[in-house]
C-alpha cells in the first residue's frame, strides 16, 4: 500500500521541474563582488575566531570552512581575512540575487532558503518549450525565455543534458524521433539547459557562481545539486521509481546520512539513529551531543526489518508531534517530497530579530538586550515595510531623521517575545542542547507605526510598555533563569492596500514605475531578519548602545535564523511541519554555541564544526 502511494506521489512530482541554486562560498563571493581584486587572492571571512567560509583559492591552499583563524594563518600566511560579523551586506546581496533569479520565472514560484539557496519551479517554462520542440531535430532547438517575445532565448541541444548527470554514465543523447523519447527525461533536459543559462547570466551580470541541481522536487534537486561543487550543475536522471529499489532516486537518497536529508530535523535524526542501531549512536567524546561517530545511512533505516510508516509513527510520534509524522518521514526516506516551491511574496510574513547568549541571567542584562533588539526591529520594519509615498516629490527628511514621505506597506498585528532558557549542566559537565523556545504575544502597539518619533524613542517605549511586561509573563521569577536566546518579532502581517490616507488603496502601478520599486518588493522576502551583531562581553557592552563599530573579536554569539538553511535542522521539525522557509516555524536551534570553544554558529554548521574539533578533516 505504502509502495503504491510512493509511486503515485513520484508520478505527481514528475509533473514539476525544480531547480535548486546554492551560491558558491557565498559570504566570500559577496566581498569579491564588492572588490573584484580579491578574487585571485586566498580570501577568508571571519566571525569571532573562526573562518565561516573562504573562497576557492583559499580552499585550494588548504583552508576550510569553520577553521580557527590562527590555524588558517599557519596554513596560508598570506590569507586575506575580512570581517563578516555585520550581516547587512550578505542580506542585501541575497535579496539582490533573489530578485535577479526571480526575473527568469513566469509563475513566481521562487523560494529562498536561508541567504544562499533558492528553489525555482520552472515547470511552466519547461512545458511551454517542450511544446515548441521539433522532435525530429532536437539538436538544433531554441529555448524561449518569454512567451511574448519569441526572439528572447538561446539555442541549445535538447537531445542531451547540460552539465553533469546522476548517475554519471547516463548522459547519452536521446534517440531522435518522438516515440523514443521519455517525456520526463526530455523535460529534465530542458530544465538543465535553462539552469545552465540562468547560472551563466548570474555569473556574467552579477559576478556570482553557484552550484545547481535539477529534478522534479525540492528534495531531489537539492540532494543531486550537492554532487558537483563549485560551479557545477547536476540533473537527476530517470528512472525515479522501481519495485526493487534500483531507481536513481532511491540510490541517491539511500547514500546520505539520515540527518542530511532536508526535512529530517536534528531530533528526528537522533531517534532514527537510535532505532536503526538499537542503541544510542556512539558520540565523539567531549563534543556536542549531536555529532555521532557512527553514521547511519538512509538505506539502513529504510531497510530496517519491519520498517513502515506505521513503525515510524510509533518511533517518532508522541506528545507534541504532528499526527502523520511517521508517514511523512517514511516518504522522505523513500525519496518523496511533495512540498511545493513557495510563491514569491511581496511582503515578509514576519520580521524577527534575535540574539543568542552564553549566559544571560540578570534583569539588567536582559533590559540592555531588549533595548538593542527593539532598535534593530524598528529599523528593520522601516527598511522592509515602508515605501515612498510619492514618486514625484523629492522626499523630505524630518528632524527625527525619518523620511516624512514614507508610508507603511503592511501593518503587523502581533508583537511576540520569545526566549530559550538554557538547561542546567549535567552531572558529567556536559550540557544538553536547548531546543524549546517559550513565547508570549501582544497586539501590536500602534505607536510603533508613528514616523514622527525617533527610533531610539520608539525603542524605549516598546521596551517599557510591551517587552518588559511580556518578559515578566515569560519569567515571573526575578532570577534563577539563564537564557540562551531572545527573539523579538512582529508577525501576522496585514497588507495596507486598503488603508492609504486618501482612501483609494495602494497604487500598485506606482511600485513598478522605477526599477527600484520593483526590486523593493523582493527586498522584503526575508523570512526572518538577523540581529545586529552584539557583544555580550562586558567591555564591549560598555561602548554601546548605538555604537556602529565592529564588535570585539572576543565577543560571542550572534547569528540569526535567516542564514539558516533549514535543510539540516528544521525543515520538518519535530512537529513535522515540513519545509518552511518563511520562518513561521523556525523556532528551534537556530543558532548554536559550541561547548568546547564557545564559538557561535548557525545550527547547520555545528556538525562540521564539531568534526573540526575531533580532528576529522573535511575535503
Ligand atoms: P554554506 O552554503 O555552507 O557555504 P558557502 O556557500 O560559503 O560555501 P559552499 O561553496 O561550500 O556552498 O554557507 C552559506 C554561508 O553561510 C557561508 O558563505 C557563510 C555562512 N556560514 C556561517 O555564517 N557560519 C557557518 O558556520 C557556516 C558553515 C556558514
Ligand atoms: Mg553555498
């Protein structure tokens, strides 16, 4: 029964063609795009005492992501190190590149995942071009990029895939002659040529290279894309389905460690490892609790005696999990992901700002952090939710520094404060990872939409009138708690289309008058916004608030959830909520503090980080 549901689901997926883009060494590329001379030098991006990424010249010379700065300097003394703690430039580049990719889409199904990944559903473009093909002369085809302009496009050879394929040996030319052609394969060919074109355009026009996967679902496209990094693209070839597990989807998925499957979160992966091994997996001593020495491949879980959706429901289900989690995970380990590529939206669903801490346990410190988060949140709301009210009048600036001619594109209706209390140390000195956030919400205070008051004044009022009362509800005790994270968010976004001051509603055409306006609507695609970089270090705190200087290199912790490719940790969190790059469900483990060196990083980075501590070298 399950096998036939799998095969039906795979057939449904065959109707879609999905491309996954992953920018190569993203942060380093952002600096290179700003200063092209850096391209030929070994370049590393520093956050705290760690290299978060480095360019391929640096990798060629032996540097790796998540290496300690001092080690990198020993290996490559002439490495150029740039500070990457202020995330603004990465956020902006990510939005700009997203807008660029979005420009190729007809159906606006373009979804950003973290800063440096994008999914694009190109089914409509592929099917349109399929209808244009001459099956008797596939080699001399023309790919049309616009329905309105038949000359807008490029010539290509539709009889073969552009780029690499999985499996590798199968990139044979198709038989010419309509009846010989497998429709899915031909559509994948078209997808691969479109991907190649977009990739080259991105490189030529924006200066960024990326690694790409082409298949029929987000899961397949992402997994297959990883095979040829950097600057590579890989297409997953049919067959996708078989009775005996010999199909290419099964082979591809089977070879991955269970925790590497997008959609299988950290907790679920641990439970599956425990189950497949019939004991907790061996850990790397002294490290975080989620780096297992014993790797458990998907195949081992899938082939475990008695494995079924029902079994998984028993293993994974329980209080706090979604019903049906067993079936969802069963489908995933069998290579089925029915989630759609999200529709590009003009406005974010929410804006949230957060920071994480090694230790935050006094009200004074909390107050300081709330002030700073409130300020960042208000600034972010101004950037993402305001538009120029008039294109004709030059914008005037009030004495508060805020443009008087701005108006709100949307009004969030809810203000939410969340914290993540840190669990106490275990008897052996280790500490369990803290997963659970607790939250309280209030209706959005109206004064936050006031454009006449300064950001500082608004932030002060937000803290005293809303955030402190919310904090008291979350933590009624005066002390005894120790927080590892605070998040302040505005959610429940209501479009302001019907409440313009003249009552005529929002003039959409105005937004398209200038390219700026067009770009702006994509600029607010963030599913969440990173916090400013704060220091929790006392000395550094002393030079705040409002300082614009780089934080001290000893300062700790600040990374945010919008740089978190959820694939490793949160696609299906333990509530089974599925891929969600809009941030509504990213409430777990968004940043992580290493127990060994106290470096802070996004959760997806921590396995690589712990491998580094254990001396295991990444290629
Ligand atoms: P990745 O996609 O892991 O790395 P990358 O794009 O730099 O390199 P690759 O070519 O191998 O894909 O991460 C995307 C960005 O996220 C990366 O450029 C920097 C940032 N990042 C951190 O901030 N902290 C981390 O620990 C890691 C691994 C990445
Ligand atoms: Mg990348």
